[in-house]
């Protein structure tokens, strides 16, 4: 087995172990979403999806 793959797997596992408690803390202490906040999430997502679809259609 390649040592580079083993090393990257170990680093990825350590990264997940170290970041999981911080992510759980952020989710617990974040404010609840308001109904207008979803529009700010969905509109850029649709814009990027539309742009990618346009690029695919042009090719």
C-alpha cells in the first residue's frame, strides 16, 4: 500500500476528529433561521445552478 494514501487517510481522520466538537458547538449555539433567511440561501444556489446549466448548454 502506498504510504501517501495512508498518511492522507490519517490526516483526514484527525481533521474530522478535531473539527467535529467545534461544529457541534456552532450548531448548538447558532440562532434559529428566520423565514427570510432561506431566500438568501436559495437564490445564490439557483443562480449558480442556472449558470452551470447555461455553460453546459453552450458546450
